C-alpha cells in the first residue's frame, strides 16, 4: 500500500511538496485552514502538472493519477494515520509549535514530523512535542518541482533513524539531500547566501564596485547562475536582511552583520523585484 503523507499548509511550498510527492506515488493529504487556500494550492498543482505534460516531461495519465492521489482538507485530524507529516505553514514559531504539539497527540507513535522551515531551529519546534527524536527539518527549495535540493536538518535530539527516513522520503521525491548535522541558525544554505549577500552589499555600499560588476564577478569568476545582488532582488532584500540579522544575533559572527545600506533600502521600500526596485530597477 502506498505510504501516506500529510502536508500542512497549501501555500507555495506545501503545494509543491504535495505535487512532487503524489507524483512519486505517495498518498497525500494536503491541509490548510481555509478552502480558498486549498483551492489555490490544488489549482497551482494542476497547472504545474499540465505544464510538465505540455513539455513532454510527464505523461498525461501519470499526471491524472498523481492528482487523484492528493486529497485536501481543513481538518487536521486527517493527518492522524499519516506515516510522515511535512509542515509548511507561515514562518512563525508559535504557529509551528502549536501545530507540532497538536500533531504529536494525533499521529501514530512512529510517525515522523518534519518542518520545511527555512530558518527556525528544529530543536525549538521539536521541543513542543513528546517525540523530539522523531522531528527533523526537510528544507525544500522553491519552486519545489524544479529545485533538486533538500536540506535535511538534525535537531538537537533528532535520531539517526529519523534522519534516514527523512532522506528516504526526500530521495523518493527526486531530491538530492545535504545534511545539516548541527541545528545552527540559517542551516547551511541560508548562512552561505547571507554571508555572500552581506559582503556583496558591503562592497556595493563602499563603492568598491557597481552592483553589475559584483554580480558579473560571481557569475563569470565562480560560475554562479545569478549574482548575489540579483539574488537579493529576487528573494527580497527584506527577507535576506531578516535572515542575516537572525544569524548574526545567534552567532555574533561579524560576517553576517548586514550593512546599513540594506536597512535603508528596506526603510525606503526598495526591496527588489516585488517593489520594482532593489539593487537594480525592475520595471
Ligand atoms: N517561499 C520560499 O521560497 C521558501 C523556501 C524554503 C522554505 N520556505 C518555508 O516554507 C514554509 C512555507 O512557506 P511558503 O512560502 O509556502 O508560505 P505561504 O505563505 O505560501 O503558505 C503558507 C500556508 O500555510 C497556511 N497556514 C497557516 N497556518 C496554518 C495552519 N495552522 N494549518 C495549516 N495551514 C496553515 C496558510 O494559509 C498558507 O496557505 C515557511 O516556513 C517558509 O519559511 C519557504
């Protein structure tokens, strides 16, 4: 019998995780708080499958079968018989802790609870449960159907068995895993991009080089697909400022201390593509 996965949160990430999992044969129950959010999530999945079919990357009947493996609900109880739960709700620790605490009393003893958090320490989420050894981070990247990486994060008490099960799940949906062995702020990926963006913004702020030249240096010098300042504009200067601030607060490591220019850009509303201007104009 197919294994059952519950995905909590049908937003950008939750619907992407549900999509790749159903395609890989998991029976998926997708839970959100409103029918509107579930409809948006399911429509997005359907549209994405259709795109893969039109490009010849997925057979039409495989897409139909995958879609049929996804059920949606606003009832958290539907997660009760899941073998694995992946949480992908808002990046708010209180919301996540409440969900994990409820799930802990609901699911089978052996069920693993995973969080897709990009930055909250897994240990803090796991502490809301009576099974911290069976809580793990499965940090997928956006857009989930396209991005090959899943960063697995060990909380302070995550067991080897839980990590192995999380790896098995992520690999079953076609991802390549990297393991974060210590639950540090920003894990591996957010630390790397934060350090790079902070240094690039410092070089830009002090007039050492233009934004264009900093990005060209990374692209042509290191083979990066996108330069750090263009990445900041795409992700949101506000999001990266927040990430770097958090890592700096926890680590007290100066290399993560964001330069003033990032704060002033956020104050001014120049946060990147979503506002029309960041390190570059976007019209
Ligand atoms: N967006 C990204 O690029 C990205 C990348 C990696 C990780 N993440 C992480 O993934 C998580 C989800 O991010 P997202 O971009 O999908 O957010 P999103 O805002 O698109 O979706 C969040 C969804 O969670 C739902 N929700 C809120 N409370 C809920 C509850 N109690 N039960 C069920 N659903 C609930 C909301 O209605 C919404 O549909 C966050 O922790 C985020 O940090 C995001």
